[in-house]
């Protein structure tokens, strides 16, 4: 996909349409639709109003592109998830990328990753031993990745460390943001480069959650993951909390089991 800045062209096209001039070229429309999809990738499930504001387009223009993206199977409408008390009225409709939509970005190596993890699992004998081998690989991979984040996180003020981690993750393609939440913060990853692999091997999500706990110095709780059908990988970081160390100096975090990792609590 090509993501050029076509917002001025789109606005010009609308003005031309109102004045009776010819419509914009198909390639310009295609480029703007790519920008709509990319905005959803970077910011997570979004309403038409949010997309219009970010892209400096009218809501009518955004809705036209969303209709095409839905028809192409790139995005899908969902009910907007409400955190805390829900107000009156129907929840706003948000648009999230489908698996097909994510595939259009940078997941070309998903099959290779899944094949490699399957080989590790089978080489260890399968079963429990195989799952443990995959978990060991996931921890080693995430530990190495975390070293690139540690300096930025530790240099940040205590109240800005989640934000610093989000910035570091974004630099690695996770399109992460930090936002306030009741009695804590939420770290949101709007893109997961290994979502398909993590769907089959939740050890990847579990290892990532452990690393977040280590970097932030507190227990954390994974609320949702893209790998299990949610629009955003969401991790809750409480305002206060202590990391508990076991005898082997591994970090104890609040994580889901291997069979339910990444799913919302019932």
C-alpha cells in the first residue's frame, strides 16, 4: 500500500463535486482509502468522526471510503467498547481492521514465524515440553527486545514511563499509545506484527506481558489482544503495585492462562 498525503486532493475533489466539476481520479480515491485504513491501524478502532478529524476530511467523505473498505473486507463495523459506566443511548459504531486488512500491511512473514514456532514445539517433543520450549523462546526474544526499551523507560519520570514505553513500541511498529484509566493507565498497541503467530502461540503475548511488568516495575494485566479478535492489545497498569520475585528471580505478573491469554475477563 502507498500512503501519500492525499488529504488536500480529497478536499479539492469534494469542492469540485459540489461545483459540478469532474470527480477526482480513481487513484486519488484509492490513496485516501489507504490513509483511512492506515489511520485505523495506527490509532485502533475509530469512529467516522474521529477519522474525519485526524485526516482533515468531512465525515461524508470518510463514510464513503469506509463503505468501500467494508465491502472489500478490509475493515468491519463494531460496537464501540465502553470502559466504566455506559451513558444513555446506543454506543457509537467504530471501524476496525479485519485480518485481511492487517495482512495488507507488514505481516508477510507470519507463516514463516508460525512454521518456525511449530518446529521448536515439535523438536522439543510436542505436548507440555513443546509448549514450554515455545515459551522459553518467547521470553528470550522479548527479553532481547526489552533491552532496547529499558534506557528510555528508566530515563523517564515515574509518571511518564508508560508513555515512554509506548513511544519505544511505536518505533518498532506497534503503533502504541498510553492513556489514563480509572486507578491507573492503559497501554494500547493498535498494531501487532506477530498477531497471527500469537493467535496460535499465546506464549508470545504472555512473554510480552511479563516484559512490560519488568520494565515498568509493577504488576500489569492484559485485558485484550489483537491475536484473540480484539481491536487493540490493551494492558492495564495500576497506579501502585509491586513486582513480586520468585526464588528464580522471574517476574510474577497478572496474566491469563495459555488457553485464554488476551481475552477480556468475563
